[in-house]
C-alpha cells in the first residue's frame, strides 16, 4: 500500500527543500555567528581556572604526556598551540573552544537547512547560539565544543550521503566523526546513535534512502577503522585503568538515584522547554516517517539512554551528554516552526509567543552567568590566590582538596601548596601557620564531615568568594588556622 505524501514538520531528506536566496542564507549565517561570538568572547578571560582546566593545561603543555597518551590528542594539540603562540592565560586556553562554539550555530544552520528546512534550522541554530550550556563549555578550556562541532557535522554529512547517494559525503562524515572522537570519547555516543539509525532504516518498513548501501557505509567506517588501529590499544588501556577506579552511580550509592540524576540534569541543561519541544518535534516527524527526524531523535535518545544507564551502573557526568544539544535544538526548531507557521497568518503576536517563551529563560540565564553573583558558574581560585598573596607570609602552607588551581596561581610565590586528602586526618594540625581553601559545595565530596568539623573548630574564616548558578553553589572559602 503506498504511503501518502504528507509535508513534514521537519523537512524529510526524501523531499526537496525549497532553496532560500543565497544572499539571505549567508546573512542569516553571519547574524548567528555574530550573536554566538558576542556571547562567547564576552569576559572570556575573566573567569578563574578550575581543576579540570588545569588538567587541560597540563595535558596540552607537557611534552612527556604526549597529548594524553595519543588517545584523544586533537583538542590538546589545538589548545596547546594556542597557548604556545600567545602565552598561557585564561583567554588563550579558552580561545579554541570558544571558536568552535562560535562556529557551531552557523554550521548547524547551513548544513541542516538542506535537509530539515529553513525555519527549523534557523530556530535550532538560534537556540544553540543562546544556550547557557553551550556558552558555558565554549568558555571552558576543555574539548566538548570541538566534539559537538565535528559530531554534528558528521550527522549531517552521513544523512546527505544516504539520501543523495553521494560517496564523498560518506567519507567526509567518517572523517568528521574521527575528528570528533579524537577530540573526546563522548563522540562515541553519537556514533552509537548513527549505528542505531542505520539499523532502524534496515528493519523499519519505511521507504529506504537510495544511498543506503555497503559502499557508503564502508566509506564512513574506513576513517574510523584507521583511527581505531592507530590509538585503539592505548585508549582501551587508559580507559580500563580509569574505569577501575570509578564508583557506582555518579557519586550516588543508589543506582536509581544515579540514573535519575543523569536524566534530570541533562533535561535541565538542555532547558525544559527545549526538551519538551524536541520530544514534540521527534514525534511529529517520526509519525510522518521522516528520516531526518528519525536521525535527530536517535542522536538525542541513544546518548541520553546510554548515559542514564552509565549513571545508574557506573559513573558518568551530564557533560558527556553535551553532544545531544544540536539535534535536540533542531527538533525543537521543527516543533516550533510547525506551531508558528499557522499562527503567523492569524496573529503574528501569538506566533512570536512560543519562540519568546523559549528564548527569554535562556537569555536570562546567560545574563545571570555573566553577573558578579555567578562568576561564570565556577570557583574563583584566582581571587583566593590573590588574597593569599596579600595576607599569607613566606613559608606558610596552603592546603586544599582541589589544590591544583591554587598551585598554578601561587606558583611564583614562597607559599607551599599541598593536596588535602579528604579521607585522612588533616595534616594541617602540625603546621606552624597554615591556610585551608575549600569549596562550599562540590561535584563530589571534597571535604569530609570530619575535616569540615576540624576546620570549623580550629580555623577562622578569613575570606569568602561567593558564586552560584540557579542550581549550584560555587562559593570558595579561605580559612586561617588559629
């Protein structure tokens, strides 16, 4: 029985998408890039390094580490090149992630519009541009924006290869996925989503794309196979050692709580309105047998499901789910466009209510992120180090469970900085004069109850540097031993 041809909320890869004038296309891309750049370069170097960024400095600048054992070296090579050419600073360390963050909205729009239509792609790209989650990682000396950029490009390239039977698209998709994996292993979640999508195309009784064949699949897999042979054994060895030290349940003893935390935290980072619209966009597209919507739905659901399982059974962080943001934003754009188009001819005011209801909370969060009360949603170790420079005496010892940022900022002083093992007796008992720097609230347990009690009974609060987000406390306290 023939399937009736129905126009989808997300334009199917099987259906021609009406081309917009070239000048308008590039104007929209330029506006998206400008908006993303304005947000991502504003105060880029103002925030203090925190411990994960110090790890990036170490892995990018230490030749003996050979770029993290050649497992995912691309991010370290690029960030290291930035710092080597411009000097080590908060700005130079974050420049490369910021540039990839600036380019992602325009890339999602330019590549997505051919498959999913003009309006859904504009809205989806705009969501990425103002997303607080994307802004946060764009201003972080880490690798996640690179992974998102390359893995999203790989999704689009593979989809075009399958829909139009263009083999160079398949090879380009495989190469982009290899670059994504070489940026960070969270790209493997997108690869799992691609595998799920291809498998569904085989088993579902949908019209198949004309490029679904062994040649395109092999061209996509070939770059990945070459990369796996080059770094695979070393990567498996490092990951095995890493996994051996992990605890059950994402810092939670209860696997159910760990899995629920992962699901809720990913939903919060995406933004509830974006998540709900993405679900609606997926349902609308899949109900019409839209292969583009199916691909995007797999790119959201498969990584999220795998991370929920990982959060319940082992250890995972919601940052690994960052790869779901572009496909979720495009699905949300599809749902929003399907709502706004009919309203536009009836009431343009009502047609603007939906995008404003989604955009305003995101923009409000962005403004709060840049405010002094938030401090970029990270701990202000630089300010704590400045305080210690002014008030500590040469020979004093500074202890901290997260000592690496302090060691970086106090590296040219005569102050000794030591790690404070949270599971042992405080070594500061025997110190002549010492300082303790602790985070008010942490991702894990950086201050045990015993240590917290000892600090309260034996030290006085010398300085406090508050910072926060809507759901977390990033305050930092400096104590002096009495």
